[in-house]
């Protein structure tokens, strides 16, 4: 098991490097001179040349990549073309906001999905099952940015219950866990939760259904265990695969919140990305995507490790 | 008041789904005394496993329709609530299954799975339950039992897994042990060991045992009595020796590959042509008639009554002489 | 022991050996008895026809703007504008009909291209094994390290707006996903007994692929790909919504949703319409794909 862990951790390193390479290449595939990703287009020619030499952009691509990687590892993601501030400074608060939004959305989606999926599996074929399956299908089919607009129309415009956009009175910097701030979180989090809700419902339904049909459940009934006792066994058996899906979904929420953040003007990474795209601010684009992707890699690693801890059968590998 | 351990009368089990109704068991009656062992023989699909599971109401709850009388250890199984059944299962009656790999929960240790059963039925501490688990593993002769308590099912061999399964079944000293093809999934040498173990445990613990198998060797090894099942009915029932040596029903004869006795011209039956009937409809007459070499017209209109040429041995076949009517 | 997890939402259909004519007849029979799938299929067909014959059905010119009749309500001028007008005074029904063309195209085309490329690479990886498999699958892993929305936004964002850039990025998102399914399906078919026996009896690799592998893996890969169409539509509209896909004044549902955003306070009903179209289409594709998978799954 120890060796499995080491191997799994070591395997994440080349993946992380390759992710870095893809992010590096983003600037290369962008139309125009990559130097435009570092200096504003209206900079004087000698400044451009100076920067080109400083950043090693006159060297071959592999060398450039190594230089870039060296800066990234030291926490230097370059400076924003639009604001001139270091990308990391903007990213720090944005990542925090996105993480908060994603965690709340994940909590809603995972809780709803687990409940719906379990009900659907236990009452297989019933009206409740069909309802849950229908909800799950709607959850994964709905354009959630549109759902966000619908919710805004309903809860903000018509009912005037909840704010339509922003992250609270103090802006992005002064978040507190009180209603004045949290009411801003409700609509984006609910909007973002429909996809994981749908996927987790389907997953839990499938896994629990499969488990309930297994011989060992008959053994458990044969031992005289009641529903609660059997549920404990099913839960522990289901945990590893359901958690794996949940981990992936949390990653998708982090990376996929761009549309919802745009709809609600939520000051997170997605919002940052959107303005970067709009202003063609390549350093911000590159840095944000790199951070989110690395987060996803680490999350995947964590999910694998948790899975290994939960399922004794994997440890043999 | 001297009630037998198991009392079954006219048991019917149907599985109802949207597409079809399967009549799996069609009127089974038998009794089992305490400490007695019965073996139910039959092909797959004959309803033998379903009968066994009906004794502890273990068939899929929503699809299964039960009727008739089933009493086990004085409890009315058919009328019992699921809650009451949960109390009976594991304490009065327990079961071991064919495939120990899938019948054990893969993510719980063996020790935990035994201790959990003990704690469910007896008011004991976790420590006491785990001590009992160790005793049970030693009882079923698992080597280095202490270490195996912490093992997961996939870490054990098939034979050891089946021993662990037996330990779980015996953990609350049931009066009745049901075994659904307990040796079929095991290697031949391991099969014998498990059978010997089961026989010894039955004698030591004074349990009634009902076995289901399609393996004649198993039947001869453990059973006091044997019942042969076909299309959801007991077509023949008798003491193990009498039935094995002198089967009465043509199906039982075919199953045992036996030489047919006097009055049947000594023809040899080694295989039975044809296939068992589709149980989506209940056969009107003798279900074996379409495959029977001795089929007569009287076999078709109604199911033959049970006839008993010698006490304790009976078969549902028109060819069998009935000692009672002959005497009259 | 494998720890790879496929989310249930995209559960991989398991191949069954010997797909014969009888098998496909069975699939058709099961589909014909599945009213839910038939219903959603019928809705899709109707939408497809409406979009195809947009020039005949649309009451107005999709590009004809008007300063005076902007954001008029539904059934404006006694039905001359049945679904009202948009923020530039164009007829909504017309825009929706024409917009469906691009939205459907962006939903289907990337999946089809990815099916061809990813399917081929996956079958090759699964059949060849060894270092070829290593190379293809490890590259796939890298793209799997990005959440799909993020990858699409990253590539589109770097390349800049435009339909072809959006298509390129979506195709790149789906290729690795299809490769994974194709590879695992091919590997499991390759290890089936009858393929082993074909190999043992001296059949060449090309013959084995053509006769034994392809007929058995194409179905599952195709079904999986159809489940991606709904994702592709939502992603494509999402890119347009961010200003990365279609450029104005081209009608496209996602872009329409974006430009109508300012109208949600004044004409919320009209502002919602393009989203309804995306939702209904994507839901239909999802349900049909589900039904198809159930019908093709022998175990189910």
C-alpha cells in the first residue's frame, strides 16, 4: 500500500508538468507575438526588445518553457496587461471566492444527489424513482447560466428576495459569514449545484442499485440486520466510487463556474477569466487556468488516496 | 404441543413482475424434526433455493408472493412482519450461501461481520462479541484464527471464506441451519472438508439442517432424508438410503442414473431428454410427463397424488404402488 | 486492480459478443417499446425539421433590425411577431429558428469529428496495446487533468472568438473522453474468447479489427458520443454566451441569451426563450442517448 501511494504521488508530477506545458502553449497558440502576453501592445520598441531578452523569448521554445516553469514554481505568474498588478495578487482573492462558491454548491448538489439517488435506488421503478431520474436528467441538460438568469428573474426581479449579483456589501475583500453576505451566495450556489446534483443522483442510484442486488446484502438480511444495519454496509461499499465522482465534480465546479460567475458577477476565477478573455489579458488567462488545473490534479490525487483508504481491495495493487 | 422444528404445508411461491409471473414453488409440504437433516435435490430452476429462502422469508420482498403455511421454531414465517423476521433470522434460523466470495461484504473484516451478527441478537459488548468471533473461527477450524479476524474476504481462499460464512451463520447458535449449495463453488478436496465440518457441527450443536444441492454425493454424505424437487414440487421424499438405492419416481431415477427396477424391464436411463417446463404457467398434470419414458394418459389431467409403498418413502407418480391401497 | 471510475452519467456500455442482425432487430424492438425515448426523439425530429426549413417557416429576415420596435412582447402586432422582438428589434421566432442552425451545428459537429478521431485513436490504443497504448493514453490523461469547461474556455480564450475556434476547442475537449471509452471497450472485446480463437486460427490483425472488433465497439462508442451532444450544445452556447463562439449579428442561442441579458428586467419572458431552446434540445439529446444505451445494453 505504501508503494502504491508513492507511485500514485509520483505519477501526479509528470501530469502536473504536462498541464504546465499545455498552459504554456496557450500563449503560443494565441494569434500574434507571444511578447504581447507580457508587454502592452503600445509599448515602445526598445522596451519590447528589452523584455524579450529578459524573459528569454528570443531563445528556443523548450528553453522558454523551462524559464517559464522556473518562474511559475517561484510563484511568479507574470503581470496583468490590463492592471499591471501581479497575476498572483488578483488570483488569491478570486480563488478564495470561487472555492467558497464551489464548496457551497458542491454541498447542496452532493446532499441532494445522495438523497435523491438513494431514494431512487431503494424504490426502483416507482414514481419517486422516475421523478429522481427526471430531475437528474434535467440537472445535467440544463444550461446552468440560463437557470441562473431564470432564478434572478424570479427571486430578484419578481419577488425581490435575494440580490441578483455581486458578492456582498464589502465587495470581494470583506466577506463575513452573516446573512448580509451570504444572501449573495444563495442564487449562484443553487445554480451551480444542479449539475453535480444530477450526476451524483445518477451515480448514487446506479451504485446503490447494483449493491442492493448483490449476494452479500442477502447475507446481511439473513443475519437479521435491519434496514439501518444494511444501510451502513451499503454506504461503506458505495463510498469509494461515489466519493470519486464527487471529487471530480468539485473540480468541475471550480473550473466550470466561469459561466455562473459571469451571470452573477461573482468575483471569482471565472469572472477573472471572463474579463481576461474580454481584454485579451493573456497572463491572467494563463495563470488562472494553470492554477485551476493544478488544483484539479491535486484534487484527483486526493480522491485516489481517499479511495485507497476506503476500499481494502485496492490496496493490493 | 410437540411441534416439529420446521412445518411446511402447501407452500406456494410466485415471483410477480410486469412481464410475467413465475410459479417457482407449487405446493410443497414437509416437516423437519430437531437435529434432523434434510437434503433437497434438484436441477437449477426446480425451486429448491426458493423453497429454502422462503423458510426465512429471504426472497426479494416486493416481487415475491407467498402462500401456505411455514412455521419455523414455532414462528409463523408468512405472517411475520419484516421486523419480527429480522429478529428470527440469524438467531433461530440462519443460512450459508453458495458463493462465499460474493456473499461476504468485501469492505468489512471477517471479525467485524461475525461480531456484528452477535451484537445484533445478543446484548453483549463489542469486546465480548469479538471474543465470540474468535471462538467461532476456531470452531470452524480456520488456522491462525486471531489473525484472520482482521482479514478481508478477498484475502482468504475459497474454503476459508466458506468457513467464515459458516461461522457467521452459527454465531448465535441457531436451531435451524439452511445451506444453499454450500460446496458447489469450492474445489473437490475442499468440498469434503466443508461437508465433514458441517456434519460435525450439526451433531455437536444439535441443529436441524436443510441442504439444497444438485450434487448427489453431498446428499449422501450429510442427509437423514432426501427430497427430490421438480418444477416447484417435491416429487419424491424418503430416507437417504432407501431413496438413493431405490428411487421410485422416473425423474429421480434419471437423476440418480439408476437402473430401473422390476416391472420397468430394466432399461438404463443415463440422461433425461428434454428440458424442465417453463414455470410461467403451472403445469396441469405431472410436470415431468413430457420428458417421461413411462408417460400414460392418466398423468396429464391432474398431478398424481403422493403414494407411499413403504413407510416414510413417497413419490408422486402413477407407477408407484401405494402400500395403503394394496393392503385394502 | 483497476481504480478507474466512470461517472454513472456517462456509464460505458459494455460490449456483448457477436452483434448480429438479430441483435440490431432486438435493439429496434426495444426502442419501439420505449415511449419516453420515442417521445423525445419525436421532439428532436420536429426541431430538426423546423431548423432545416427555417427560411420557409420564418416570418421575417433574421438580420432586419429596427430602432422603433425593440423588445416588444410576445404576440406583438396581433401575431405579426409571434414571440416578440429582441433588443435590436429583430423578430424572435425568426432568430430562434435560424439560431438553431448554428447551435445544432456546434452541438453535433465537434462530437462527430471527435468520434472519428478519438474513436480511431482509442481503437488503435486498445488493439495495439504496448507503447502505442501508453503514448495515446498518457497524452489523454493530460487533457483529463482539465475540467472540460475550463479546457474549452482556455483554448477558445487563447485562440479568440469565432465559430471555427469554438469548434476546434470543443473537438479537443471531446477527443480524450471518446478515446478513453473506445480504448476500454476495445480492450475488453480484444480479450474475449472468440477474438482469441480468431487470432489462434491465424486471422491477420486487420481482419480481426474489421470483422471482430469494429462491429462490437462502434455501437458503444457511438452511444457514448451521442451522450456528448447535449454537453457540446451547452458548452458551445456557453462559449457564445461568454462572447467566445459566434460573433454578432449571427443568430445563435447562446449568443442571443447573452445579448438579451440586459432585457431580463424589462422583457424577462423573451430573454428566457433562447435558454428554453437550449434546455429542450439538450434534454432531448440526453434522453434519446439514454434510451439508446438501454436498448443496446443486453443486460438491461
